[in-house]
C-alpha cells in the first residue's frame, strides 16, 4: 500500500536528508505481519499514470522495478486499528539494509490510502521510544511510534502522501 515510486522518492529523500522514521532492526516480523491482500496495484494520486504492483511472497510483499532488477524492496504491514496499518519498507542501499516506516489509513470503499508520520516534521523532538539519530527519527518502540502517528492523525495533520488503489486481489 505504500507506493513504490513514492517509497523510492522518500527513500532517496531519507537517505539524502535522513528525515524519515527508521529503525536499526526490523520491528515487524513475518509472524506478526498482516496480509489483507495477495496482490495490490496502486499509484500515488499525483502519479496515477505510473502504477506499481506489490505481490505477497515469503512472509512479506515484494516489489522490483522490473523482472530483471536484482534489487528488491519488501514491505510488511501490521494492523494497529480499524483500517490502520504500520508499514515497514525494507531495501538495501549502498550495501546497507534500510528500513522506513509510515502509518497507513485505508479507505477501501474510496480506493484510497493515506500515509502519515513517514517524514520527520521539522519541529520533531525526541520522546520515549522515538529518538533522534542524525536527523532521522529512530523508532525504538513500535507502540510509541503508533501512538505518535495516531496522535498526528487526530490532530488533523495532512497525510504525507495519498494513493489510489487500481487493483486489489
């Protein structure tokens, strides 16, 4: 549900500016991952003509730029409320494992997904479970991250990104 083009854009932004939510170790394992679909095709609303496909594979969802691409991004979802999921996006960049997080709010009847708390706000201050590492936010406690992200939604923050679901199986 966290769209590939946007993910890569955010990943590059995060790697360049280190302004994302990340963790040193995976916080969502295959045993706690949710699989609300087998395959999803979606696009960022502003890039609706460039849909991406994620397919369930080996305890996660998998995406590659094309069949011949050796680089693979994997995504795990964890249900944290009605139509709310934490997404953990993992990939390798410069031979280093990278993990990015966001809270997704799904509106399936409208075929929309909204991403929150994926990009660190300028005024972010460290708090229990969410520390600063360089200029990124290091998630030390997933529950603390979920509470923070839900509070952002309740405060009326605008989503970081909006996606349209093209196909869901």
